[in-house]
C-alpha cells in the first residue's frame, strides 16, 4: 500500500510575480503536527517562500498543526517568463508530491478598479471633460498571455525585484497629465494596486501607458486612449 501524498496545485505565474497557495493533506496531521518541506526543482527558475513579503529560496518548511488538513500558505515566485519548473512536497511517512509552475510574461495594467485577480473599467478608452474631476487610475501587476500580451490574471510582484517602479505617463501632456508617476511595488503588496489619476488640461486626445523596466508592456487594459472635451 502506497503512502499518502500532499495534494499540490499547478500554478501559472508571470515573470517576477508570485502566487500564494497551500497543500491539502488526505488525512489530518497527527498529534504534534507535521512538517512539510516545499522545494522547487530549479531555484534559478522559481523560488518558494513561507511569507508573501519575503524573497524566496530553494525550499521552505511549513508546520501543519495537529488535526489540520491543509498546510499553511506558501508562495511560489517565478524568475522567468516562459517554460515550466516542478515543485514538490515532502513529509515524514508521505510519498513525495509534485506539481508544476508554468511561467509567463508579466506587465502592468490600468483599471478603474481592481478586485482580486481581475480588472474592471476603462478597457481601451475613456472620455472626460475639462470641468470633470480627475479620473482615478488603478495600476496592478498581471500575468499576461504569451501571444498577445493581454491580461490573464492579476498577481503580486515578488519580493526582491529591483524594477518595481512603474511609469504611468500621458503621451500628450498638454491635453492631460497623470498626477503620480512612477508608482512603486515592493513585493507581496496588500492592497495589490497603486493609485494615480488623470488630470485634464485641454481638449484633445492622449494615451496613458503603464511601463516598467524588466516587464513586458501589456496590450490590453493599458495604452488607454483618453478624449478630453470642453
């Protein structure tokens, strides 16, 4: 009879982003608890951390309290923008469990509001008048699809990334300007968004873009066309 395994989730993660998850136990942890070791097969491609705000390493131990059927949360952090890497869970009297981190491009998107892993508002354009109040802009990090670089899922920037500074610029500043640029993400951020706004100055059109060194430029929910009317 084979030993039990910790059930792990396969995870799609954007480059220099992280996703936090947990493992499920087929039977509750015994008296005294259970130590589970989570490890990545290649720490040059991904790392694991027991704290979303701490840069990861090749492996971590998480302590499952007695009677619990799930591990504490741990976070996988992707270092590449393509390919896959395995991660494993080992525990005493358990067989090794394996799952996969699939890696994708990442970038920053502009929304009216951010809810969990999704973005709402704006899409590709909005209009405002010279007499209107400034329009709030929410900037968030996202995993992008590898073909079109469209938004796939909002995720967190991984801790330790040195290029977390995101420019939020208007291509025609005589028509309107953003009130804060750049915005900065430090990794494991809660809330997972930064706020700027668009301030209209003259009738005309401009484009608002969110870009960051080391990240791809998102195709949708970015490059927002803005029309300012009198």
